[in-house]
């Protein structure tokens, strides 16, 4: 019979004892020490005139950040900027088509010129086209790859030097439940989102030494403006929600909390992760 080596089976060093008279730690003191605030930070969110990007931008603005809201519909972005300013926040609107690969550098430069820096980048804007990959025009596929993958890579390339200079930064890449599934009718979109997950992991490893965290947030079925045709009536929405473990379709506001966690000091030790916000759908 094999005998254990006593020298390798020693008891672990005990943890220091807590004095019986020590006062319990107040949860309020913990919240003050690790705040879910982003005061003085500057965030750029793409595709943020509506939906998930807008919910994240609003949460960051409410938590003290100045926000640059980009949307292909500049009127929508301007309306949201006016709303934030009316409530005492600081914001600017940016336009442009995200499939234009000259745009990332321009928008990062505009954000820095108007707001002074860029500390937080939310790569949310995307194109989602359905159809057979056998029949989809190459130009349409390329436009999706440019917007959904190359665009976020370039936004990160131009934003990161500003974060490195401050030794602080947050990047959130928006993925999708499609990145883990197999949907032949959304092939370019699914491929782009799967690649986004790997991009997130690689970037997190590369930028950790500069105190820049990079994470991927992957939505499930969310009732957004883009998905409005899938949820035309309240009954239809409820019916589809029965397929979700939590029993409902998600809404954009479900992403406010994860944005604050990952962008504030409360989430400073989280990097390289993909976090599904899908009501438990990916757990099936």
C-alpha cells in the first residue's frame, strides 16, 4: 500500500483569528469602498441611440460619466443627448455608418476633443442580417464583418492608447447568444460574435498590465427596436418568454447593472470573461 509522505501532508497555515470584539463590517461601508460609480470617466458607446447600447449609456451617465452616444440615426442620438443634458449630465451625439472603417478613428478623436478623454468603450453597434449563406451577397457578408468585428477591433485600437496613458480603462464588447449556437440563417453575424469572444480574451490578456479590463456581454432574446418584428404583441412576447428559464423576454434595461459592474471599480477584477444576460437560456 502506498504510504503518504508526512512532509507533504502538513496542515494548512490557519487564517488569522478575528477578534471577538471586532465590529461587524457594514455593507454600506463596503459599498462606499467599492462604488458602482464612474464619476469623471468618459464613455463612448456605439449603436447607442436605442436598445441595449442606450440602456448602458444611460446607466453610465446616471453614475457620473460623460457619454458619447453614436448612432447611424443622428436625430435619435441628439434626442437622447438632450435628455441626458436636461437631467444635469454631460453628453455628445455622434453619427456615421459603422461599416465605414474610417469611422472608428474619427469618432474616438471627436470624443476626446469634446469630452477630454476616453476611459470606457462599449462596442455595441452591429448589423444582423438573416438569410441563407449560400445566397447572401458577398458584399452583404463583408458589410456585416466590417461592422460587427473589424469595427470593434479598430475602435479598441484607437481608444486603448488614451486608456494606457491613464493606466485605467474598460472595454465591453457586445456578443450574442448566437456566438455559442449554430444558426445557419445568421452565419456572418454568428461568426462575428464568436470571433468577438476570442478577441475579448486576447485583448484582456494583452491589456491587463495597463489596468484595462475587457469583457464580452452576450444578450439572449431581448425586446429591442431591432427585434420589434419578433415581439409585435404582448401575447406573442409572453408566449416566446415561456421558452426562457426565467419566464420572460429580456428588455434593454436588464443591461444597466452589468454595465455599471464592469465599468466601475466594483468590477475591477473581472476581465476576459463572457457574461450571458439571457434569463438562463444559454444554460439549457
